[in-house]
C-alpha cells in the first residue's frame, strides 16, 4: 500500500515518493491483467492506494471511462499529477473528467465523500500495510458500499514464495541511479508468526546523493501484515463479500505454495434490502 507508506516518516516526502517510483515504475507485468479485469467487470474503477498512478494507463486501455485513485500520501499524489501532465493519453483523459485523485485514508472511505459506485475496485500491495483483521474489515466494508451490486474487488499482494522465512539483518538490497546519481537502500526485517498471519517489522535506510553532492539519508519503518488464506477469507465474508477466484500470478496460474503473487477476486455478495445498482 502507498496510502500510509510515508505516514509519520520524519524525512523528505517528495524525495521518498520519487524513490518509490524509482523502485516501482519498472513493474509492468500486471498491466494486461488489470486491463482484462476492466473489460470483464465494467468501466468504472476505484484504485485504492493508487500511489503515483502506475496503473492508470493500463486501466484506461482496458476500457475504463472513470478512474478514482485514493491515496494517503500527498507527495505520491503530486507525482500522479505530474505523471498525468506528462502523458498525452492521461492528460486528455483527466481533462475529460475520467481521472480523479482523492487524498485520504483508505481505511475510512466514507468520510472522503467519493459519492460514486464502481464496477471494479483494486487494492495492489495494500493489505500488508493494514494492522490486522480489524483494519482490513474497515477497508473492505467501506469498499463494499462503493461497489455496484455486481462489482468486483481485486486484492493483489505477494504470494507464499516471497514471504520472508527468517529475520534478515541490515544489508544493501539495491543500488540504483536517480538523475545520474547513486541511490543505495539498506533494509532489515524481523518476522513473527501470529494466528492471523505473518507479522513483519520492516525498516529501510536510503542514502541518496543530492545535486549539491551531499547525502540525503532517509530512514523509514513499517509494520506489515500478511494474513493467512483463512484469515483473509474470514474478513472478506465478514465484510459482506465472497472470494470468487484465487490466482498465483497475473497470468492466472493456480495459487500454490510456490506462487509469487496471491490474487483474490472478490465478489460483492448479494445486496441487502434497499441496496441499489447504479
């Protein structure tokens, strides 16, 4: 999730957002999947924890006529605005009112006043940043109220094969170039098994060379939660929805212990009396 990824971090949010894109903008293998999901479910999309809008183009090319992106990081939404302005397709769509950015907490969607219903909601990398089943229930309950009666929710996170099997000491996990200057990230993690899933304390230190040659040191820390299959299915049911399909990749492979992704396709359950399809 990017919605709270920089919350309470004392360092430079705009530089952190740029580094977030440096790490994620090369991820394109899910574009076709999300385009196909738009074709299947319908053209109105709620992108939860949208970050800087990495998926916007893929959603539009899949036939989306309305994309609402919600994120809790103002810095990432500023980058989304820059992405839209720099891309002709996105710029035209935004000018036609097809893209809307909303700053707010995805765990409290009601107060954001979105005022629309959607055929598809997507939550990519979002769930691990929630602090357990209670927050997940708040999120999913809020999503349900914003889905059409036949709407779908995609929950897309890392799969069993990529979950940490042991604690990892502080060490360099990547070196990259940003504007021709080196960026180095070090990270460490401590894991703990819990009844509701795997709990991970994840910390990073990024050293980035500024234009004047000085070093910006950017520490951050996150508490991550990777729910068990059973815990996630239970929360989905409590929120009035049902798991329709499970995949282990964006190529629709079966979910198994060696899967690098865990993708749940969730159907909004039969509406309670008084619900209306819009």
